[in-house]
């Protein structure tokens, strides 16, 4: 046992060193140097990472939007998610209810269920609620993927600057055709 305490102390130091190194590596990846000829020392500018936004949004829905500082999107994401989870639960309960009723009516245990005496109607109701439940799962997956894509695209456009100088310039122009004839036309030039 006397050598065992040395092993635990050494393993703790190794874990601390690994954690510190990984923290330094993560910080080094988030910073880039800007070469400025007027400044003597390098200055660091934090990069807004689309990769981080994607990972955050994939791990916890809406976290990528928080990283992008688009807080207004959170109620939309969680509102849609909550609505479709509620619809899934409703359709799943109805599906199970009519599935059990169909099984009971098929076995001959009951004759009437909520006013329905034909087991084919119960079968169609069961299938309808099953289809709706399955569609809710597909829509939930779509909402999840859409919020991941939204966080990624928004992170790519995070540093994009829009100028107020949006203009269109129309000028007369001489254009060469395929058979090398000259024709007159207009040239449109957009600045943004």
C-alpha cells in the first residue's frame, strides 16, 4: 500500500496537466493574431466559431442561438418543440386507446366502444392516430435539424457587415453578340 498513494498523486497531476493543456488549446484555437504594422505587439481578436455554434446547438437545442446572441429564437424553438411533443403524446395516447379497443373487440370481449360497433372503424382510427404520431416524430426531427442549421448559418454570418451604400447603376453599353455583331443595351451594376 505505500506505493499506491504515489500512484494516485501522480495520476491527479497528470489529469490536471491534461485539463490545463486542453483548456489552453481551446483558447488558442479561438484567438487569432492580427498583423498590424502600426502596433508593436500582436493583438488578439476573438473568432466567432460556426463549429462551436453547431456543436452547441446539436448538444442542447437553442444553445447555438444563445452563442450567436439571437435570444429571440429560443421561444420559437422551444415553443415548436413543446407543441409537437404535446401532439405526439396526444396521438400516442389515442393510438394506444384505439389499439387496445380494437384488440378487445377482435377478441370478442366488447361489442361497443365509445359508440363504435364496427371494428374496422376502430382500425382506421388506430391507423390515423399512429400516422399522426409518426409524423410528429418526423417534424420534431426536422425542427431539431433546422435549429442546428440555423445556428451554423447565423454563426457564419455573425461578423458580416452590411453597408448602407446599396445602389444600382444603369449605364448604356455596347455588347458583342455571338456572331461578333455590335448591339446596344444597358449594363446594370449593383453595389452593396
